[in-house]
C-alpha cells in the first residue's frame, strides 16, 4: 500500500502519530498544529514553540528557477510563518543541509546569505545544524520561538459565529509556479511571491491578541479552512466572491489556461495568515491599521465546510495541496 | 570551488558560521558543539539543549542492508547521543521525513516503530515534524533536551593534565560497515553496532557530574580528540596500545584487508563517549561502577595532538570521518 492509497500526507501523519509516543506533560499542543507548544519552560510562563520544515531540491525548489539567495529566504520564511501563525516570535534556528559533493562553496554561501538576510528581518539567530552529503540538496530547518499563553492561537481555538479572515491576497505563489512550469516569465511580483516570499510576522503579534484560531496559508486556503474546522470541531462557509485574489493572478491564469480562483483557493505557499475572530475584535484590529479581509464565517459542526457562490449555490470545500495525492 | 577543496564539512561549517548571525544573549554555546545550549529558559536554571541530525538514504543507510526498524533506532540513537554528550537528558523529538511517492506505508510505519521503541528506551516523546516528498528517503531529526549548568560538558571544558577516557570498545560500527560493503555477512554484534546502535545515555548523566569536556564518538576517536583539543585550546597524547578495540573488529579487519586499529581510530558512528576527567574524579567514577578506559591525557597547547606507539614513536593525530573529503 502506497502513501497516496491511504489518502496522502495528512493521513500518513495521523497514522504515525497514533502509533508513536506523542504525549508528554509539558506538551500543550503537538502533532497537528503549525508548531509544537511546550509548557514548563520559560520562567515568565511563556511557551516554547518548535517548528520544522524540510525543502528538497526538485520538489520544493529548482536551482534553474531560484537563486541560492532566494532559496535561503524562502526556507526561513516558511518556518517563521509557522511560528507567526501560533502568535509567537521566532528566536533560534537550526539548519541541516544535505549537499551533493560537487556543490560549489559559493552556492552554499549565497544560500546562507539569503538565510541570514531573512533571519535579520525576522529577528532570528542561526544557532546550529548539521551538514552532510546527499544526492539532492535538502534543507531541513528547525526553528524555536516563544509565545505568551494569552496570545497562543491554536488551530483548535475557533468558535462558531466567528469570522474567517485572511491577511492579504491569495494565489500569487501558485500562479508564479504555474508560469515557471509553463516556461513563461512570471510578472516580477508573482516571481517574488513564489521564489522569495515574505511571511506575515509584521502583523501576526497584533492579530494574535484578538484572534481565536490562526494558521498560515501554506497548503491553500481550502486546506487551511478544513484544518481549522477539523481541529475546532466546527464547520465554515466561505464566500467565493469575497476571497481576495492577487491582482497579477488573473494574467497568469489566462496565460496558463487556469482559473484564478483555483490558484487562490487551492494554491500553496502564499504564507498569508488565516484566522478566526469575533466581529467586535475585527473592528479593533482594523482600527489598529491592520488590513484583513473577511472570507467567510464559522458555523456549527453539523454544517461542515462549504463554498458559497455568487448565485447562491453551495459546494463542499475540498482541495488544497497534498504532497502525495 | 567545491566543498572538498576548502577542507570538507568542518571547514564549510566554519565559513558559514562566520557569515551568519550566530550570537544571541540566550545562547550559552552554539555552532561547534554536539548540541546548542540555550539559557534563559527553564525556571530552575536548567539549559535547553537542541541537536539536529540528517540521515540520507544511500549516504547514511541502505534499505538493502538495514530494516526500517533498524533505521528508526539508529536515527534516534545518533541524536540522543548528542544530548548525552552534553551531560543532558533528551525530552522531545521532531521528525521531518522526505519520502518517494512509491514508498510503502508499511515501511514508514516500521521506521516509526523503530523510532518509537528507541524513544521509549531513552525517555523521548515525538512531538511533531514534517512529511514531504523527495526522491531519496531523508530523515531529519531535531531533538530537545535539558541539562543543569553544573552538569554541562562542553567540548571546550577540557584542561591540560586531565585524562582522556572512552566508555567502551571502538571500531565496531566501521568494521560492520566494511563487512557489509565487501558483501560479507558481519558477525551479529558488529551488524547491530552499525545498523541499530545504542548510545550511552545509560552512563552519561553520572559521567557528566565528574567530567570536564565530553563528546560522542560519531566521526571516529581521532576526529573527536581533535575537536576537544581545538575547542579547549590544548593538546593531547593518545596511547595507541590503550585504545579499546571491539573484540569482533580483528576478525572483520582480517577478512576485509583492513587494520583493526584504523577502524577504532578513524571509524565513525560508535556512539561511545569520549571525555576528559581528573585522576581523582576517574577513581570516583569507577567506584560508582561505571566502566571507562583511559586512552591518553591532555597536554598544553604547544604540544598539539599526537599518537604514541608502543615503540615510543609519536605521529600527529589526524583522520576521522569527513563527509566531503
């Protein structure tokens, strides 16, 4: 039986979690959120956050598309995004690299330059790691962070009646990828969005003080809404017409024969944030100058997750990026 | 310029460390030890330890030699060994896996069974990770631990006059590997030592209360002595005749046309511990029933690291496993 036979990556993780030791008195939240949350550590009561992410050449980046600086920036951003989604601040990073023996030292140094630039932007320090050889360049990052208990935004913290918001336009990264895959030169903003994205640590600490659940959009809006609903045991209704689509996505969709809406709904790696929030707290958030777009609302569990189209029709909300589907 | 042109893995890490942000007020010790040591965390003053290790199929394990259970055991043991070498106790583990899409679910579950068995043995809990696709199976582990400041054994904690000791016989893993590489069936103990090794967390907490510097023997005795001396700014004299050689190594050396002594001195992955200790504390350690073998002594910096042969001759101590040499 292969991984896609059981339903792909998320089904596999669930099976593995069931068979492993995954409970510990200090573990506030483990497998199933953007980062693990560990109590009993900081003297001031803050929780320790730990997230890990692995990028493999050919699967997550291509050296003919991205410069090593861009690959370094992206590998840091996708990890910082996980810490941001918990409401936390990143602190120390550990980098494990597998490199083919013929790798140019200058390439590795440029990769580290990109990482160091991104680390400086996000206030992160590289504190260790491992370097070894392998046929394919593989970058595995473990990132620590911390969060105060009152700012912790778990996926399970959403409640029926709350609004679902996103921090920015979606689909840009997937549209950039589609252009590159079709051997077309993407518009500069899409290229940047796919190859050297930023994450939303600029707004996450403020959102965290007012939001319920939060998650970063790394597997597509549809998948992330489903993650929040599954963990919170509730449903959601997403209003299709309200989903903000990155302005350059339409152009890319036309050129590649895709639907702009699909890029926004199912495209991965936008690294914007999706969060649940009460109407009252959303007003407070907007008053602080934070931009957020309401894309739907959370409902009772029985209603499941659905998409509502402008003509009033509804379809179940499925989709999202799965590494083994 | 390729990685081996600048001197391999360790030279690369030094270059990268120089160009990156690697200082942080909480960082007691970062790049250059078995694990990073982070202060300002636990309320009781303990330090947080973080170590990461990446195992790549073809480079670190072969599916035709090792069962998935063995690969799981080894991937945990090599990380726990790093925490043990700091004098600490491991706590929570994060596993990132890259898997080819055609991987059998049963294989991944057996890998996790090996990891879970090893975790139970060492008191570790799997708290998260990442699963993605890649052409080669890659296992990247980040392991947390904690240590009290008085038990912390940095590589830089060695002093001239101290004795250098190892916790057990060496060369077994390298001899097992040499047999497998020559398509010979290794003796069961060598096979176990190479494919499913244990680490010395059973004795490290006691040694840590009495030792100066400590390091785990993952790159060979010669390399580890050099690491301790470099970090402590001192020299060492290793007495060749005193190095304990795993009893089955001689047989393997004969069959593969190698020298048993080379396996013990330069073979990697024994996962025994090398530590510096005063003569007085060594007596205390032995009185507690801990087995340790003196292999040499630490000297002033000017004398560098040397090997002393039975005929009284000395040679500089070089060698050890380097991923890019």
